[in-house]
């Protein structure tokens, strides 16, 4: 019998181990899976994403479950053949038996396992594989109780989670439900082989002039070492390297290579994401490992400057402003997230001019396909290790488990050119600060850290950097997010920063978001309701379809969300009675907040790299919910997505008036406010253009004074100041500053600045008109300035732009895909539409 791989997807059964709720064996549709999906398939629990069903299935996580299957029938093993059971992921406390004999015990969801079962499969007959999954909830409580001296503190969820190496969001987060699944969450395989490639690593350097790559392909062979390994490297089918190499007695293979004038990998917006393919084989397809690979020179630039210390990325000698999003798992039940779903999410990012995504530390080490798509699209990945918002224990057994977890996952994904940085954790240093745990940055003795009440420092500042140095020294490592050389995590002069004083904290005005940032803003955000279609999908009771209903509140897990949403709405907008109007206002708050942040931080990028990037919290949701996401669970874009798209475009014009705080005691309207106008560019060469600035009456739609215009040479990869001036608040009627950027007489960017707060303005009689043509385009115009014009988000219909401001004399044409003659036109609304 030759080499074979059997993917054990079908033929599984499951039942509750005790038999209390599910006494008999039931079929499993497919593996990977988890127990909630299988229970839903058999209608034993209702969809926990609907109404209050989350509460009805709490029992599922409090009990134990067993899965079983029969191994495929295989002929007698040939001499020298090895039979290996491969488990890519078992969630979480798993005991595996084969024919009743225990072959594996695992307590870490993030470990993969390869178990030699050659002796068992040498025996004839049917072989039964069984996996017993204990309750992670119950085990967490037991482990926590067994370590009473540790300070179990943190943010979000039950602190017993800190004792379990499992996706932390399973315990519930301030955007996600308490659903703690178990099961074989990644593939299970039976592999039969004589020899097998078990590891491929590529070490290389790119020359300073970017014209040569020198490196070595390193591979590890298991089993029969008598045959040569076949190594190839190709680029678009063109052979770069082909060589047979005999492994040494340890199974190691080394193949040096040099490439002249390589096709380098660039992040989206800065060049092509060029990829090579590397294959290492020991003679059969079963024993072949294929890696797509990109060569790039990536540096994290942390240099002292007049502000403090820089924090930005340089790729192939180009400084890259990282505008993007944070990523949480795309579902509470990750086995049902398909490759197509991943592609839609990531394509949506690059369509929105985003070039970096941060994989957050309370979820999972993402799937291989996630990184494959990021490689292809040119999306940089900031990847946290899986620690989030807690004071993690550091007793010997868990440290060993964590080191193995890090070893495996770094080795699995290190070849991807998209990986820009690994960070040790999410906000654990903020937990240290919040609970006054001991942290003396000047103490460099790791053993002493284990004796403090913040022993997790040993993980972030010893174990993880050691793993990175051994397995991926070419990837920058950062001890935490946020973190900056041991200083306070809110320090804006160094490291990365999570800016939550808009929404959380001191609840600052979003109009000053840009003044609150640091050197790299890796988290910030504003909540918004999802679209009405999403709300109706989870809220089945029509009587609950109002903004303050119990159902809608239940589908918002954020602490004190009612007060926070209400604060930002009442400070900025006039209230409206309808649910649709309320949704629109909350989405306008989010869109405006993110615009103020991104616009200013991108301006700061052009001012001596003051800000190296901004990653909004968050791109996506794991269930239908009101949250900080800019696209909801069903992939319906919120207006903020489009606002970000415009401000992150390759060329973006910006205009902003000085902030006036209207809500302080005895607020007096200022006599005069200054304004400024600039252009941001990520282009690598200077571009000539023309900027026009109009001053348009909000009441009449007429220009209150003559427009100004200026020919500019736009600074490459930076910002170009264009206009500065002032507004006389006593003599000038309320008006919009409306800027447009022309290149070769074509409008390539728009921006507008409105008097704040918007609630003081009347939006009556806008006379907005929407006209469709037969070519899939829609033209929008208005007789008076209209704010926040949004299209309905309908499944199967894509609009190229939305959440726009419309100025008289400047109609905008937008492409719409997915509409045909039998489909009604899209609905739309704008700020103040209910007034008209």
C-alpha cells in the first residue's frame, strides 16, 4: 500500500457523555465541528443568535460530550510504513482513545497533535476512534480554585478563563455572547506514509538595494531517510530552483538559493503582492509540502525623535501608513466560517483601502486560508498571541503548554509575507495597571517576575520573545498591545496605544479624536447599531422593534451601552422617533467619529511620522449585535466603512475647522474659528492637482463668499498643506467648508466640514434627488447641503459609495451592482430627512 491521507470528515457520531440531555448517539454532519452546531442540526437547541436563545443553551457548556468514528479500512501496512493520526485542533479538554486505549490527552485548544498509531493499525479489524471532551467551564473553576494565591483579575468574562488555553471570547465579551463550545474544531486525518515532510522554513535576506535575495530552504523529513528530498521554487509557473538533496541523519534538508532582481511582495496600495511557490517532496503527493511565499524587507521603525519614539512599518524601503481594522473571530462557532467568507471579509477591507488587520488576542490563531488570502491581497497582519485582558497565571504546567502553543503556531504561519508583527497579548499590561499589579521594568531577572503578582510578564518578555528568536527572527515582536518600553500604556509618545477615551473612559468629544492618539493607534472605536435587516433577523417579536427594547439591549454586550450611546447621540444630533432613524443616527455618530480620527492621524503621518497607523475596533462581529464593528455579522456595511474608505484613499483631501466645545459650563460661541485644508497621499511620486474650497450656506445652498482654488504639487507618501483661514462666527452664517481635489480635471476626492454640533442645524428642504440610469449608476444631487446620505444595504447589491455629503452644484455618480429591472430601487435617507 502506498502513501495515503484520509481526511476524517464524515461518519462521526456524538452524544452527551452522561446522557442526561442527549442519551443516544446522533450523527455529525461534518468535522471540523463543535457541539453547538451539531445540537442545532438536530434541533436540540435553538439558534443562540436569535432573541434570548443564548440563555436557553447555557447547559451545553456545563456538561461533557463524546465524539466517535470508525477509521477507514486500510490494507496491511507495508514494512517501514508509519500510520499517524493528526489532530489540528481539539477544543479543549480532550481525551482520545483508539480501540479503548488512551492515546492522547490535551488541554490546549491551540495545540495540534500527531500520534503514531502504527502498532494499533497493524492489527486487523475495525478501529474505533473516540474523543471525550470535558466541560471547559467546570475545569476552569477547578483550576482557578487550585491556585488560590494567584490574583484572578481582568476585564470581560469569568476569570476562570485565564486558566484555560482556549479562545477567551468563548466566555463572553463586550461584543459577544457566552457560548463555550467544544469539539474537534479543526481537521482530523489518518496519514499513512514511509517518509514525510513535517516542516519547511525559509530564511532569507533582501539586499539594501532590493535587487537580490539570498536564502536557504530548510526542511525536516520524518520516516525513511534513504531517499532524496525534491525541492522546487517557481514564480507564475517559471522555475527558479529545482534540486534533489539527501537528508542528513536527523532528517534535515538545506537548500541555499539566490535570486537576482526578485519580484518583491508589497502591501496593498504600495505595489504588487508578488508570490513564489516552494515545494518540498519526498517522492509522493502525500509527502509534499507546498508553501506560497513572498520576499520582502520589513522593518518596525522605533527611533527616538522630538516627540518620543516612532512606531511605524517600513516595507521594501517604503514607509507604510497602516490604516485598517481589528479582527475578531468571524463567528462564535468558527468551524462554519468558510474560505469564501474569509475572502469576502478581506476583499471588503482592500476595497475600502485598508492595508492592515490586527488579529486580536482573545480569539484564535487564525486559519491558514486567512493568511493565504492576506498574502494574495497584500494585507499586512498584526497578530497577537492569544492572551486578552487578564492577569494570566504562570505555574510550570501552563508555561510548558504556552511555549508549545507558541512554537507550533509561529512555525505554522511564519512563512506568510503578510505577517508584519507578533504582539504578546491584548491589554494585559493595562490590567496590570488597573489592578496595581507589580511591574518593575528595570528588573530584568525573569525568575523574579514569577514571584510577583503579575507573573504573566514571564510569558510576554521571556517565553514569547525566545520563541520568536528561534523560529521567526525576521518578524518583529512587541510584548503587548498596547505597550511602550515599560511606560504607562496610555503614553502617547511611544509604542502603540488603545485610545478608548472616546466611548469608554472620559467620553471625550469625537471631534477631537485626532488629538487623543499616539504613535500607532492599534485600537479605538465607536458603537453603532447594525442595519434594520440584521436587527429583524435576530429580533423575531415585532413588539420589540424599538431602540430601547429588551431584545435589542440583550444584543449589545457593552458595559453601560445605553448611557454611552445616548450621550453621543444627545450631544450631537436631534432625536428621532423611529427605529430606522435611530439606527441611522447611531451609525452617523460612528462614521463621524472614525472620520475625525483617521483624517487627523493620517495628517500626522505626514508630519514627521507622528502617527504610524490606525486600526479601528473593529471590522467584524461574531454574531448579530450592536457593537463597534464597521460591518455587521451578515456583512452589511455600516456608513463608517464608506467614511473610512474615502479618508484612506490613495489621495484624500481634508478640510477641518477649529473645535469649539459647546457643552462646557457657560459655553459662548467663539468670535472666530480657524480652518485648514490639506491633501494626504500614499502615492510614491509627486502628483500635480488643484484644490477647490467652497463656503456654502446650510440654509440656502448658496456660496456665502467666493470659492478659493489652488494648484498644488502633492507631497508623495505624506501630507500637503493647502489653505489656512478663519471663520467669523458673528458675521458668517452657518456654512459648510466643501473641498474637492482635481487631478487632470477629474474629481478624485471630496471632503466637507460642518459647524458642530449638527443638532444645532436645520436640515429642512434639502431637495435631494436620486436618479438611476440603465448602466448601473445612480446620480445623487441636492439643492442645499445634505449630510450623511446613505443607501439601504441589501443582500446581493453593492454600492461603491455611501454615507456621503452632497453639495449643491456637485452631483455625485455612484456605481450600483446587483440591481436589475425586476428589483426595486434602493431605499435611502439622510440626516434630517424626517424634518423635511
